[in-house]
C-alpha cells in the first residue's frame, strides 16, 4: 500500500544526482528548485503535490480501514499498522532526516497534522467500539429479574374426600373411631351374616360384580359391621365409622354410579336405644349442615336392622318450605339406619339378649352433592379440572 521510496522520488534522487558530478549537480539543484516552486505554488502549507497525494492516500486508506475495524483488537492492530514505527507515517518520519530543513519543517508539520487527525479519529472510533462492546456485554450478562416465578399447580382435595374427612371429624368428636375394610368381599359377609340369605329378595336391589360364586365387590360397607364385631370379640362399647368404596351393577345416571362411596356407622353396647340413634344423627346433621338442622325418621326396611328407618334432613335448598330439589316435601333423605338386628348381633358374637346397637349407612356422594350443589353424580368421577378447580378454596 505504501511506497517507501517516495522520498527518493522527490528529493533524494536529485540529491544523489547532485553528488555524482558537478554539471549534474547543478542541473539537479535547478530541477529541485523548479519542482519545489512548481509544487508549492498554490499551497499555503508549502507541501508538494506528491507529498500531498501521498499523505492524502495514507489518510484515506487509514480512515477507510479504521471504519472497518469493529472490535478493540482490530482497533489496536490498526493503531500499530497506521501510527506505529513501522507504519508508512513512521517510516516517513524516520526518512525526514535526509531532507532539507525547509522540507523537513513542511513535511514534519504535515505529518503531525495527519497523525493528530488519525489519532483523534482512532480515539473517537475507540469510544464508539467500547460503548458498543459494553452494551453487548451488558446485554449478554443481563439477568431478567422480572421473569414471573414458575407456577407449581397446587392440587386440591376432591369433594368426596373433603366430605369424608369432615364426616370423620364429626364422628371422631362424638367418640367414634375410623376403620376400613376390604372392597373385595365374600358373599358370606356381604350378605349372609347381614341376614340376607341367598334367596332373599333384598339381594335383587344390590346386584354386583361377582368374581366367583363366593367372592364379589362389596355392595355396601355394612359387612364391616360384622367384621368389626368379630374383631372386638364381645367387647364393648363399639363405636366405629367405616368410609369406603362400594360397587353395584347399576346403570349410571345423574344419581347412580356403579361405584360410589359409603360411610357406615355402628354402635353396640348395653342399653343402646333408638333415641341414641336419633340424637347421634341429629348432632351429625347440625355439625354438617348448621345448627338449625333437624332429622326425621321414617319407617323402612333393611334385613340387618330392626326396626329400620330412612333418615331425612330439612331440605338444604329451601330450608323446609318445599322446592324442586325436595319435590315439595321440605325434606331430603340422606341415609338408612336402624337398630342392629338381633340375629346379626348373635351371628357376630354379641348376645342379643344383653346387647343392642344401632347402625347407619350414608352415601358420601349424596352428601357432597347437597353440600356443594352438584347436580350430577358423574361430575365427581370425570376428573374434569374445570369442575375440580372450584373446590380449591372451598
Ligand atoms: N347398607 C345399606 C345400603 O347400602 C345402607 C344401610 C341401611 C346401612 C341401614 C346400615 C343401616 O347400616 O342400618 O343400602
């Protein structure tokens, strides 16, 4: 890019000629004279065209490559290449020794100017690049503290589980314990020991899934009455509730499901009477649905209780005045109950001449539906999050 021989071209060549012989010397100095006059004619700074072009070429080239330098390394390389000792400018400064004082002054001034100009350009380019690199670095190292936290979805208790826990709490506070039993049960416990022999018409109401002739999926939690009494071996008092899944060969509809949840209750002791049953269930109803609740007992039939009753609550929707939900009666049925049948007590090892007891069985789904105003039992099993999410804060 740079021709280091430029000094020779303009001056040194003539100087050498001047040294070689006298006539040449004269010619050469004349030529020098003419050239200088010629070249300096229009310029105030006294710079010859050749120098001017040369310096201009250096300046232009340097400015162009400076504009291309895009990082601090390129910028440093540029500085060494353009302003360093071995650069064209450096070489020129060095070669100035061979010039006349006047040329040296003129060229020296020009070199200083261009050097200053280039240094200035270098500084502003450096500031530019530094700012750009800093901005890049800041961008790269940026931590976005405004990112929203990662949402961990919290599960919620299923309405049936809620109801079971609530009911357990109420009965535990009345002195009951909570026990559980097998979902795969025998015909013997599910029916026979509950006074439902093979030919009993009550079996029709509880058709189920048979695994074999003897094993089946339990149709109710009542077999746990027998199992509990057997386990207690004649000891009293017995006060248990038994939550658990039960199965029936039902067509599913808005109020029936082939699998649902019952909570069984059993109390056995000496001197247990129907009024104990009523008082217990009334306390339960008040605890669950509010102090103004009352219960109503209607005669009914279950093979394993005598007498048997159906228990109603004051309608939770209309408060007793009669609405669609209670079919205008002001009452809604919530469970079946009765005094434990003497034959069941005897078969389970409790002398019915000495002990009496009461039992009840309720559907947890029915309670949940009343409690939360759910119109279709199937919603409780479909795992639709839009439905379940409503119980998060319930
Ligand atoms: N096991 C009965 C059923 O599933 C409900 C029931 C009625 C349970 C009366 C009882 C009871 O303990 O005394 O339909």
